[in-house]
C-alpha cells in the first residue's frame, strides 16, 4: 500500500510538470547535466529571474536539488526519486483501470447470448 506521503509527492510532481518552462528546465538538466540559473537562462528563452522562480518550484516538488557550491556557482541537478514515486502512482492507477475493464469485459461476455441460446 502506498503511503499518504507518496501520494502527496506524486501530486507535487504532477503540479510541477504542468508548466512547459519547468518541463524544459528538467529536459535541459537531463540532457546537459547540472547547471546554474545563469547557464539555464542562457539556454532557454526566459529571463534569469523566471528560471530561478521555476527552479524553486521544481525544488519544492523534490525534482531538483542544488549541488555543493563550486566557488560562487550553485548548480542544480535532477533528483529521480520523485519521478519514480509518480510512476508508481500512475502504474497503480493503470492497474486499477485494467482490473475494472477486465471485470466489465467479463460481465459483458456473460450477458451476450451464446450460440444455441434462445433469445
């Protein structure tokens, strides 16, 4: 059974992923590895301030974290655990739907007249 915390984590991940800029930031971090706010802003068509705001929201959802400072640089990196939590939640949801659809199919099969049955 999933814990309530894992459900909240999944909701936070899905909420963070609703914004295309946040998804682009995650894509960029996945593609190129850890990067600073300034580096990310130079790669995307958004301001440094917007990048910082979106990174804060991604960090709140647990999707990224700041690595150890390198001089004055504070790179951000991906954190895969929250994505896995969301995947587990989605898999459980899909499984429940599969069970319901199988039960519906079975019920419909049981109501169909069989060859030789009289209507």
